[in-house]
């Protein structure tokens, strides 16, 4: 991907048109359940219904699926964000919590796939920037070369660095457990989606893997409470990785978290290439929980063209710097 398309919901009252709530709807091409040709038409239907029905915003924000089909999680997330923002005075405040007050959220440093030297260069840069948890995308180069890279990390930094892996479903089912056993020698915290979504071997891999398994893409098609409960009960992963734009908005993520915690399954939250508008909402949402793991909230830094905001990444953490202003001119117009 060289570009990323997002739609923005602008919510206001004609009596005070300068007080605006903003929300971002950004499905990921080829991955999101709502990456469909009729997406923009559905989005227009939702906003038209909002404009024409004069709904109770306080009730709607807690149950956005009353207006948006659950098959459109990124629209649910965009509507939730716009509603929360508007109800808090149009100041980009989604939840008044410690994050808005300046308390940082530790995040993992994302290492993109590439050859050995390219990935090692990224790792060195992230360590200098103060990251203590690195997430490596694997499966894009030779497996032995990836093992050599992990061995190099351990030789250089010892146990000072927590390593997460994300295979994005790239391991063949026949060799997945063997590869996980090899990778376990490098002290890996967890591995996301070792086999492709829907694999019949998933439950066995979650049970037998020497590395804790985190599910990500596996969650996308499960939009009902019953389906989510069945997946978690049958697969029993050690973690789930939640993206509001993909996994049901903030409402859906709350449901996932409730069901996961009831089964003793851990979780963390990750952004999904949102701009500063969506990332800000996800950070504030995340800060509303008692989190103890580094979150995956650093994807906004990859953009060459983003919306200026108070968000900053400092010493391996993301924070809200109230001394910095928002510049929404590019989308306000």
C-alpha cells in the first residue's frame, strides 16, 4: 500500500455549526469485512438517517449498531468517535481520562517486513527511540534468515527487549508447530495469527504452541456475541489483538474484552492505519481500561501526509500533548 483512504463523519447541530464531532471510517483493503463496493453508499445512508431522525445521541453512542449494520465495523467506529467527540464539546475528547491528561501509553515498536539488513536497521532505530517491546512482521523472507535476525536481537539486547511476532497467517499448517518450536528458543512473548484465518488446525496450535498465540485476523468475520463466544471457547488463544475499525468498533471491542477476560484470555489494542483522528480515539478508548501490556498504537507514524494533532510518540510510548493544537483544515473543507 502506498496510500490509505479514509472517510470522515462530521457531526454538528445547525444551532452551533462550529462545534463539530469528527469520526474516521477507514476499512483496510483486502482485509476488512466492510471492504465492499457499496461501502460509501452505506455510509451515506447512515449519515442521512442521522440527519433525518434527530436521534438521542447519548443512547446511540452506547448502541451504534442500532443504526449501523454490524457488517460495517469501521463505520460503527467512525460514528462512535463522532458522537463521543460531539457530546464532549467537539474538542476531540472521546473519554476524559488519564491519556488526555498527559499520561503516556507504552506501545510496541513495529518492524516491517523486509530483508535482514532492512529489518535490523529498523530495530536499532526503535531501540534508540526508547522502545522496550518490538513487534516483528515475519513470513516475508526466508525462515532461517528470520531466525538469524532474532538471534542477533537477543545477542545484542539480551532480555531487555520484549519480542512479539506477527505471521499474518503465513505459516503452512503442516509446518507451523515445528516453526513455533524453533522460534521459541528466542524467548518470544507471543505470535499473532501463525496460520491463516479459518484454519482447522487453529485450536490444536493454540493448545500445543510453545509460544503464546494471539488471534487477530481470525476475529474479523465474527460479528455476533454467540459467534465470538464460540470462537474463543473452541480456540482458547492466549491473547486476542483488537482493532476497533476491524473488530466491531469500540462497542465490539468491549464485547470481545468481556468475553476474553471471562475465559482468562489476555488482550491488547492495535490501530489499523487510521489517521490522527482515528488513532486519537483508539488511544483514549484504550486508556479507559487497566492495561498492563504495551499496546499497538504507533501506526500513525508511517504517514507522510497526516492530520496535525497533539499525539506524540516519545520513548516508546504515545501521549497526548495538550500544548499542541489540532489542524483539521484538510478535512474541514
